[in-house]
C-alpha cells in the first residue's frame, strides 16, 4: 500500500492562497505516495475544481453525525461529498478539545462519513500529562475501541497532542512502539481488515524529520498541519515517503 501524505490546513486559507498551493501540488509530477489536502470547508469545492484531473485527493476536516438538518454552522458528510471531498478527518484533537468531541461522537461521525461515501481518518493521541504519566497506550487503545465501528475501513492518525504545532516529536522508538500497539489493537477490533488500515503519524512533521518518521515500521504516511501550507515543504515531505 502506498503511503498517504495528508495536509490539514485547519482554519487557514483564502481562494488566492489555495490556487497557488494546489497549483504547485497538481504540477508536482510523479511522487512515491498518495497526496490529500484538507482545506477549510469554504474552499473544498474550489480546491476540488482546481484538482480536477490530478491524483491529489480532497478531504474535509470534520463532518456532523447527521446527514442534514437544523445544525447551524455545521457541515454534513453528504455536503462534503457533494463539494468534491472523498476523505474526512474526524476526531482531531482540536475538535475533541474545542468542541468537546467524545469517542461516541467520533464513532457517530465515522458512520455518517462512510454512509456519504467518504473515507475517514480518525485521529487519536495522548496529552502531554497523559504521556508523562505513562498512560499513552491506555488512552490510545480506549480512543480506538470507542471511536471505530467494527467494520471500519478508513485510516487512523496517531497524533500525540503535545507534538502538534510545537516542533516537538516523540522519539523514533516511541513512534514505533505506539504504531505497533495501534496495529495490534486494530487487528483485535477489526480482524483481518486491521492489517490493512493505514496508520499515519502526525505532529510537527516537516521536511527535516519526514524521511526518518516515514521509514519507521507501521507508519503508513503522515498527517501534516503547519508544513502543509507551503507547497515546497509539503512536497518535500511527500518526496520523503517510502516508495
Ligand atoms: C495536525 O494538526 O494534524 C498536525 C499534525 O499539525 P502540525 O503538523 O502543525 O503539528
């Protein structure tokens, strides 16, 4: 399976910025991985239009658990699909922290995403305090069993919260250990499908550390925040993927 390099633009981006960034990605030529960009909802349709005919996929950063209705300010999964998205990030730590999203909420969103034809990337990861208390394995195992339905067929992103946007990353040994743990848990929860789920690493991935992180066992790609906003950095990360 090819590695997936996914860019999470978060609450950043204008039409002009998207045209420049996506234009550079579409022109990049052959890469050793698959590419996905997840712009804010306002730009999904435009980015999908700009990427028509390219292999770069488009995703949302969240969706509601209901397919439509009276939920002011929210975006439903069928609306993302209608705008041209084929993926959606769910349960990002910023959603869990800023919007109180529990594992149960994430689970319901996964079902909604799949029903709309989207592939979910479910984010898991421990806080700094949980890491210092040695609780990361239990926290991540609980997030996986609480957030994933038993027929889950999307991707998982391991994102230690203390590594997001901080420039800090876990040691290679810690990433290896956590990805092995996640793989084991996925096999327990999903059976043989658990062997094939891509497990992305996320948290301060940059051109300087991408090759080392992407070469680790069970790392199936990267979820990239800050560095996905600069085409040169995002493409340098993609070029570091394992062919
Ligand atoms: C993220 O928010 O998913 C992320 C990994 O951010 P950054 O790369 O900026 O740490």
